[in-house]
């Protein structure tokens, strides 16, 4: 996400490094790079012009702060302007007190509208809001079946009357059912088209008039760049929308849609889809997105994703195990599976400040090493997982595990030895010490079983740091440390 834009902006900061202060002369090259970066990211031309004008005005009027380099000060100005362009703050989904909230979903075919409908329902369920999905797309083959399947997957009921009923009547009856059953939120999945046409808009207008939605959300494909903003504006002008959901953000390395939608359409981005799984929907926070664009990670979102998966009692139990050096292979396997539940490894790593420079090859290599570890651990008996010392003293056990997992005995031996070192290190760190880490991570990482040297991005992965510590670290960081 935003890889190309981040790389381009990096060259803009370099134009100011080594300068004593920001001036009219030295800022022009940096602004030229920022302008080029935004245009290549497919940001709307008028948005680019306004953005550059604002940054130039603010940069020239910025007071020199002691101890802050000009390039760092310029990054702060660009960051603030990015947040401004994308809407300043998160706009939450409406919730009407004391009655059913009605959400109408709209969009063209192929944008992931039906999947986004299910994702939104799951997001609301996590907030303890009951939901009902209403299937009104009677035109696309299997659209209703798709929504029913997704509803079963997330345990949310789906109201439908088949493909012979009138979409307006389906929507009306669905809302009535939700109100009768006291359901908190009803989400109506409407039909899409390959392009905007009169029939599509007329049907949406009729449904909207009948159900009187509290939210009308347009689902748009982020990979269409600034065209997503133009589409949002057209829908907003014709039927009136309250917000947008950008899908396929994980596949958009440019960022033009995120930077154009609010300015061009006037409608806020409320959610972004960052993967195919139903869990892959995130509220849109302009400040966090700006941080990602500038390669500073997104620790707050990472912490929130971890909190969704981590049980407090399990976390306390894990902490006790770490402090007493009783962390075993069963715990390690559990942590790896927890990581998978949080999303793709690449998506998670790039939320960590400084990890945006990891290449796709490095991330794929990391995924491979995780699978190697998992395969070897799965070949262990329950007793061996709970007591790694058994493997340290028994070559025959290591040979059996190697044979069962398809790797060499040397790979298993390395995994066991490095796990023991990691466990000792975690115990010392948990007790407040920070021992030397050279031997552990210089080539002895269990993720690098088989002799492959891990990339710098893997340092400190096994076991991870508690979410609270990551949040605290976020507070300590500032633009002056970039």
C-alpha cells in the first residue's frame, strides 16, 4: 500500500538534507518531487495544485525549531497537509439511538460491494451491534447466494425474497423485519452495474426514498485512482451519499484514490478494505494513512488488530511464561497462528515504523521461514513441544522430526538451539535487562532455519512485544526522529 508514493516522497526529503533552513530557493526542488510523486500516484490534478500551494505557503512561513532539521520540518508540513486533504479525522458510521440504523450500500460491479457489505457487518458485530443483511441484487448471477454464504461465515442473518421480487420491496420488508426484531443495524446490498446508467440511479433513488437510510455508502475500487473520486462525486450529486468505502487498498501502491476522494467529492472515506478476508476492513483514519504514506508505519492500527485477537487472560499467562522461561513450542506456534489471524505478514510488518523498506522478496522469504518452523513444530509430539530440552538432548527425536517435516536434522537442531537462546533472551528482557543480541539475531533466528540469514526486519519477531509497549513507543516517536 502506497509503496510507489512513499518511495517517490523519499527523494523529496533528500533535497533538503544538509540545508540549514527552509528557504524559497531550496524548497523548490523538494516541492517539484512532491508534485511529481502525487501525479504519478494518480492524484487528481486540482488536488495536487492545491496541495503544493498549501505546502509551499506553510513551509516558507514555518518558524525554525531548534534541533529539528529542515527535511524533518518539511515532512511534518507535508504530513499535516495530507491529513487535511484526506479529511482531518475519522468519521464513524452512524448509529441512531433507540431505533434501527439503516445503511444503504451502492457501487458499480466489480468493486467488491457485496463482500464489503459482509465485512461491515462483521466490523459492527465486533462492536456488539446486531446486524441484518438484505439482498436486493436480483440481477447479478449468484449475488444473493454470495451474500447468504458470507452471512453464514460471519454468523449474520440475511433477508432475501429471491430474484423474482422487486428490489425496492425487498429493501422495505428487510428494514421492517429488522425493526420488528429489534436489530441494531440493517445493511442493504444493492445491485451494481458495469457503468453508471439511468436505471441504476433510478432504482437506488427509489430504494433510498422508501427505506430512508441513515447512511448511504458508496463502495469504490481504490485501484482506479482519481477515477474513484470522480465516481464518488457523480453518485453524491445524483443520489446523495454520506461516505465511501475504498476497497482493494492492499493492491493500490499509488494512493490516488485515498488522496482525491474527500477533496473532489466532499464525501468522507469511512472504511478501507485491505484484503479479501471478511476481517480485512478498517476504519479510515487520515492521520494514520498519512503516516503510512510517509513510511512511518501505523502502530495504532497494529495495536488495535492485536487487541482484537489477543485475550487478556492469555496475554497475562504468556507474560508469566516468558518471565519464568517456560515459553515453549506450543506457545510459539500459537503466536504464529495469531499473527496469521491479524492479516498478511507484509501488511503487518509495514505498519511497524521503519519496516516499509522491506522488499516483497524479503517478506516472501519471511513467510517461507514461518512455514518451515510450523512444519517442524507440527512434527513434534505434545511432550516435545512443551519441553524443548528433550530435543536438545536427543538426536533420535530430532531425526524423527526432520523426517516427518521434510527438512534436515541440522535444520531441526538449529531451530531448537535458537529457540532456547530466544527463550533466555525473552526472560532477560522481561525482567528489565537488555542483553547483547548479536549472537541471537545475527544468523541464529529460528525463522532462518537452514542457514538463511534473516533480514533486519525480522529482529525481535518471536514472541513479539506487548501491545501496550508498542503504543507507548508510538507516543515517544516524533517527526524529529525520522
